[in-house]
């Protein structure tokens, strides 16, 4: 392996999806790139050279090459964008003053319009901020419109000056709401286009298309053909002339014009060679059905990474390996690239599954429920394409109205949260994933182990508006309601049935699920006619106080009456209120058409519009689904707030402090009280000073220094929050009280080595809380809040949120803990100043998001009282920065 130059920032390497959906590699430049830079420059047009250098530099001198390729990666940084190891773009900055650098770009003539300049600017800005650079400047010729647009459209506030025939630009590179919005929008467009190319290929080649009927390649080709794929289909088999009536070629490179999607079904030891051939043929997406990779052993894991590196190097996306395949039910595509002929009808549910085995069960379950799907994808080992990519596509896919994801693991939850929140704003996102990872990740899934508790994952889903289900059965229960019925506008429900006991059971269950029964429960007599039943159902829908209707009808003779079914269909189809129904133990979607469960009872009259009614085997299933849909509807309608912004923040002071400490202690350490005070003060968080005391005399001296009244407390974790093992004495007003308190606790705690004490000024009465953040290997920064003492230590009553936070997120973080009533005036106590508490939480979230080196920060206790919030203790541990799963610039994890 080639030795990297001194200071080379490995963390700056990234794979990025470009505007057209292809992939390029970004990395810092190296001296060994000299020849590649010469080739890049020689291929540029005279105009491009002039626009970059303001002079006709047809060739570069050795001195120029040395200057361009040898940088210190601190004051002088350069990034290259590559495809197939060829440089297609170069971006660089050179520091010109303490906090300002000049930036310049050079993009290959053959790759204009792909967004390479924007990507380079984004990554250079992220790197510069870690080097105390907060402004970029650039000089651009006025007719270089492409480069001017790169700066103008980046979302920064750019100052322009025209002088001596040159446009001078100057702008701050600190992320703003606008620049982040631009970055995420570009990421969305690029990744969505990448998935679109995967799901809408004009041509498909099945590599390993065997003539043996039981072979995987044979089965995949068979399903592609029988599924009616509208594009061109090719079979790749060097030992056959035709397979299933399709003319076979020896290699994908023999296909005129190549193929956009290559389905690989060859033994794992032959996959790497096949990927190389696909690269030569210009394939866009690889769907690797083959197994035998990371899910098997370490050798398979290494092979899997080699496949990914080769694919990324040539700009290809990868689905799999060990994938069950893809389905696109769009009639203009009709792609069934899976191993099964049993697929659900065309519909509006997008499905994603990591597991191949469960993918079969998912598809079968959807088909049995008459629940149509728009798109299905199985990620297999998820080496590249993931649920995040599919969600980017589904944001704008008009054929997809709701999304269901079965996740065995999550490689980038921070990005998942961001994309899911965007998607859930307009379309329901339903996720099945075990909260606990007690048995580890599935074989083949490369996942960082989280440090936070499982509840943090659930909080992340709630924060993003995601509907979390325990299993696939529940996911489809919710999906068939959300896809085929209006979204509930409130929690008020009507209950109608033909059994008083059953109706009462439904009402009780609805109440337990947080729904409000305002109509009924109404129970028509068991022998009631269809007209009487319809009248009761119509009355429920017509009630202006009702938001949703729950119907449970059990025929007394075991067979549904056609008129009863028609009555329910008619009522549901003529109302904008959602309806869930339990009819004869059926489960699925009754749309009144040929695929309906109840079609044997006849069709609608010509003047009656068809309305799909979700059916459930048991009332509890219907009510659980309705409750989940109602929660989602309320999340979608609520104010999401604005991103937290706080004044009085000095990021450079924190950066300087962290760099200084890590230079002295490269492995990191806990900060001293003085260092913690300095760091927090830079973010506007004031920590009351505390003084260590080893003797009673030192305790008295400290008390006189800070002023009475004071507290004396042990810092040992053995006694923190313990009611039976006293480690604190409060409200000490004089020397006698301080000395007595110190000596008593010293005698009691010395046998446990818990007798190290501090003296601190006494805070006013209030509620003791804990505010903390942790840099998690998987989630990135995680902010938590709890009430100090038993609620935290015994009941695990802790709320979590993933930055960046909005003001609403911060408010809900405080409100979510079960002990929150203590803050609002519990049993006559005065309510605390919530705004002060939330301000500290907001500042803490900003700080944790800004600095990866903050391994953990705990503010404990923070006393919330009616006139503010007082931070009495802070423990901070820092460590060398590790790359986050969702870094500060676009990147494929």
C-alpha cells in the first residue's frame, strides 16, 4: 500500500452521488497525483484553462505541479474528484489571513453540469472550519458563469465586488439555514436520481442466466421476462446460445450499448471479475443476488469491500450483495427482478426490506391482504444502497403514498432521521425494527455499536414522525389504513357494532390507545336489518364531533350479508373520515373490485365510487392501527418549530481549547473544572464554581470565599442520588455548620473511599435536573434530559433527541419524561422557569453538534427554579474526533 503523505486527512475521503445519480470519489490530493493532474490539465479546453488561471497556460511546469500537489492539509488544502482513478475536478483553498482562505476550482470539460463544483465547495468549507477558517474569498472572471453560479447557489451570503475586470467574492462559510437547505436539497436530488436509474432501467442484463431451471440466474431471468419488463432484456452466459428464449452473450461487454441494470447471479468468487466487466460496459447499477460475502465469514467480508471499492471507483451503485431483488410495478416499467412470481398487485405502498428471507414473507403477506405496492427493494447485506436512498426516491414518487421499511440494522441513523422527517412531512413512514440489539446485527451488516440506551432509537423515530411497529403484521395493519383511507384529523372516534359486548370492548380498547370515544359505543341488535345497520353507520359518519369510525360486525349465522357490506362500503366511500372495520375475521383491503375480499357479494352501483376499506381480523388490530395513524396525523399537523439558534457563542474559543488539550493528550481525557467552565462559557452556559476541600479547615475557607449559605457534597458516584447513603449537606449558614457537616460525612464515607468533597454556594430551591450529551458511534450526538435522583437512576426516566434540534424538539425533550409534572407546579410548588432550562438544552445541543471531540458532557445538577436555571456541576470528557455516519458534507456512508 502506498504510504500517505504527512498530515494526510483520511477522514476527508468520501464517496459522493452526483447530480446525474453517478458516484465520484473525493479525496485530498497527494504528490503522487502529479501525472494525473497533468493529464487532467492537458484534456481541458483553452477556454477552461483561461477561466481558471486567467492566462493561456497550455502546459504546467514542474514547479506548478509541485505547488498544486504538495499541500500541508492545514493552511493549504486541495481535493480531487475522481472516477475510474481519473481526476474530473480539483478544488483547493489557500489561507490568506488568520481566518480567511482563497478558494478555486477546476472542473473537467467532460463533467460540467454534474454538480462537482458544488460538492467540492461543500467539502472544502467543512474542512476549513476545522482549521479556524470562517470565510472564503475567490476571484472569478465575469464570463465564467458556471463558477459564479456555484457560489451564488450555495446558500451563502456572498458579497461581490467588480474591479479590474475580475469579480471578487467574499462570504462566511459557517453553515446557515439556507446553506444547509441547499446542501440537503442537492443531496436529495442526486440520491433520488441514483435510485430512479436503478428502478427505471431501459435495459437489464442477467449475468449468470443459467439454463438450469433451479439456478438463481435462471429464476431471476424468468421473472424479469414473465413480469413483462418493458425494456430490453439480455442473458449473459458464455456457455449458451439462448436462455428462456433470450439470445445469450458471453460477456456484458458484448452487449451493444451496454445495460443500465446488471443483475449478478454468479458464484461469489466470480463476482469481482463480473463487476470489472460491468464497469467497462458502462453499467449504472449492480443488483447482486449472489451470496457468499460478509454474511458468511471474514474472507467474504473482504471480498464484499473489494466489490464496493471497484463499483464506487467506476461510479456505480450496488444493491446487495445477498439481495432478494427489486420490483417496480409502474406499468411503464413492470420490473420483477426477484426470485418469486408471487408479487403484490400494483398499488401505492413502497416497501424496503433488508432481509431476503423476510422479503418473501413481506411480499406474500401484502399479496394476501390485497395490498398493492409501487416499489419493492431488498438491500441484502446493504453494502451501498440502503433504506435512506429509497426514502429519497419516495419523497417525490407520485405512485408511492406510504412507505414501509423492515430494518434489521441501521448504518446511518442520523441521516435516516433527517430524510425520514422530510419524507414523513408528506407521506407516512412505517418502520419495523427491534429496539433491542441483544443478539447483535445480522451477518453481513457492518454496523457501529451504539453506546446509548435502546430508548434513544425510539425517541429518534418519534422525533422524525416515523410510525414504529413491533412486527411486519402490525406494519401492514397500519399501511392498509394509511394507503386507502383519509388521514385522521383528530382523536375523537365513533364505535358501531352489532354486539353490545364487542362494541364496549372496542370502546375500552380505543380509550386505552389514547382515542376519545365521543359517539357510542352503538350496538344495533344482532337481528337488525341492513337498513338499521346502515343507519347507525351513517349517523356515526355524519356526527360532526367524530374524526374516525370503528365498525365491528360479526354475523350471527357466520356469513356476511351482501347488503351489510354494501352499506359499509357506501358510507366509507362518501365520507372524508377514515374507517376501520372488523368483518368476519377478514384481514386486508376490500376495494370492491376483482381483487376484493368481498367481491362475491357484488360490485358497487354505477353511481357509487369505489373506496378501499381496511379489514382486520380482530378489533384490537384495527384500533391499534387507527391509533398509530392518528398519532402520525397529529405529528404532521403540528408546528415543527425552527432550528435552535443561540446568541453569544464563540466556536473558535472551543476549537482552540480542544486543539490545545488534544495536542497535549492525543487520546483525550476528562476536563478539569476550570477547562469545563471555559468551554461551557464559550456557549453561554455559566457553571457555578466549586472548591475542593480535603479537610474541615479547607471547607470553612472555601465557604467564606464563596459566601454563605453553602453546600458540602461528595463527588463520589457511590453516593450521588442515594437517599440512604447521604453525600450532601445543604443550607449551611456558618463555620460551625460547615465544619460539623464535613466531619460527619467524612467519618461516614471514608470506609467506602467516597470522602472527597467540594464546597459550593447554596442555590435556591428548585427541581434538580440532569442535562447531558454523548457522541455515540452510531447516532452521533445524542442529547438527553431527566430529573435527577430516583427517576433517572431507578426508573430510567430519560428523554433523548438527536441534533440538530428545533425549539419544539427542545420543549418536547423536557415534556417527555414522566416526571415532568415536577417542573410545572406539582402539588402546589411553584412552576420552574422552563425557558431558562430549554435555553441551556439548546446551547448544549448546538455544542454537541458542532464538536465531534465532545465524547460526553453532563451538567448535573442543573437546578431549575421559578426565576431561572443554575448549573452546579459539569463533567466533560473529550476524545479525538471520529468520522460521523452523517458528516458535515454530502457523503455515502
